[in-house]
């Protein structure tokens, strides 16, 4: 099977329903940003190759689950509101993020000020993923102004950005990376 179809050469793409829309459509931007986020998470995880800590396998399993759910979120965003979604986000997916954040947070020092995205390459890439999650959330919020979007999608992306922040801190802690506090006097 060829990967290219030539159908998008004129600036249009197909949603899951087959409906053709411009590639500049907010729905395409929303699921495209989720795809970008998924790739940045994958990049962050690649920086962990050769690194080890006792809970690394559990961490990777959780991150791969997030990537899978994020793929499904993108599919949901690629499905117009008047069509049935083959897979739907549930509150339980958001609850999973919160439970994992709470567990990781127990290992981390309490923050008394902002920190700069820093530390190990994996942590910095997770911070980058966090910013892409925030952009995805903003794009979905914009889409929702024109077309109804499952409200759990916005909630999931919001929580996912928090999750990625805690994950970045957790990786730094597990592997001895340094967190750099924001200094007010520049």
C-alpha cells in the first residue's frame, strides 16, 4: 500500500467521515496538534533509552497508554460532530492522569516558585510536550466555539499538560536532573 494518495495536493483533506475540508480547518489543526503532541512525547521517551530507574517500566507503560489515548482523541477530533465516534474519551481517562500525578508528586519536592524547563533532555522534551498540549487545548477551545466538541477532550488536554509537567519533574528526580528555579531578578 502506498502512503501517498495525492488527494491533499490542493490543500484539502478528508475527515474520518470522508467529508473534505481545507487543511486550515480548525478541526484539522486540533487533531494535527494532538498528533504533534504524540510525536513530542515519543521524542521525550527516546531520550530515556539507556537510562534506568526502578519504576522506569511502569513510567513507560503509562506514557505509552497516554500516547494511545491521545491517538484516539485525535480520531475523535477528526470525526465531525454529526457523526458517531468509534471511540470516545471517558472521565476515567482523566482520572487515570490525576491518580498517576498524585503518585509521582509524592516523590517530588514541593515547588515554592516557578521552574524553567530544564534538566535532562527527556525532561526538557516533556516540558515541550506540555506546551504543545496547551496549544492543542487552545485549538480545541477555539473549535468548540464553532462546532460542539466532547467537553472531556478539553479537560483531558488540560489535565495532560499538568501530567506532562509532573512527568518532567519526576524524570529529573529519578535520574538526577537539575530543576532550575525562575529568578525574579534578571
